C-alpha cells in the first residue's frame, strides 16, 4: 500500500512539473525562426543564425544579452547613430511586433561600400528588446533586390519569436523610439596633428572610452558573406 501511494504521489509531482519544465526549456533559446521561403540556413549558434538566398541576399539574426536600462528606445538610438557613422542612410522607420508580441522597430537603410568595387546596397534591421536579450533581424543585399525582399520582411518578422520577457516586463512592451535620422559622417581629418599620438592610436583600435563600440555596432550587414 505504501509503495502504491508513493507512486501516485510521484506521478502527481511529475505532472505538476512538466508544464514548468517546458516553459524553462523554451526560455533557453533567445529566439525562434525557421528559414523563410527562398533562404537556406548556412550557420547557426547560441547567439544567432545566418541564412542566405540564391541572389546573394543575406538574412542574419544576432542576439546580445541586454543590460539594466537597455530599452528599445535606448538601443534604437545607439544603433542608428553608429550605422550613420559608418555611412548608412536611414530611409524609413516603422513599428514592428514579433510573433509572440514583443515590441520592435524596423529601420531601412541605403548603403554604398566605401573604397570597394561594389554596387549600392539595401540594409534593413529590425530590433527587438526583451528584458534579457536584444535580437536584431537583418536583411541585406544589392539595391536591385531591395523591392522584392523588403516587401517580405514584415512576413518574416511575423514568424519570429523573441524570448526573455519577465512576468512584469520593463522592456517587452516598451514604447517606440522617436523618429530617428542618420547624420552623414564627418570627413576624415587630413592629418593627425590635432590629436595626441596615443589618443589617435587608441581611437584607431576602437577602444576610445568615450566612443566604445556598442553591441549593435558589432552587428555585420547580412549580405555577401557567403
């Protein structure tokens, strides 16, 4: 009798734990997105994936750990500012929402590689911020393919699930950023006489304390990377 009662108790405990375990397992992944039609997944890891279409248009998902104070507005401003410095021109901005209701913002850019024998490109980044993660979905390629692929991005976003929201969330339902704009990068100085040699070397290494690369600055455009 005691053995039977013990078995019944264990079954009840297991039944109660199964939903909790499923929730915890689902939360281990910062996002979920199957390759959209026309794309093949060529690389995937804990912090993102790389997918590619036949016409050298790339799709990337990059994941970063969020920090205290990291909101959709904060990281949107940071990303647009950093991309503007790198020569990207913001052409449009709109609200987005993941398949599971996490607030995001879509940014469409034009970009012409400098010093390279390449044609102009389009680049779209859709930024989502949860309490635990920043998830950036990127689509990029030759500008001649822009109309086709940018028309499909909203559908792709509608399939993306973003994890990391707390029960009482401070980020997942956050407000949209104000309308942002890129500023053309300042021309490079003709000489380094205005800066001390040590400071110039530090800046070239990308470690200037007042202008350290942000998480979103390390995000690469998705196209043409094989």
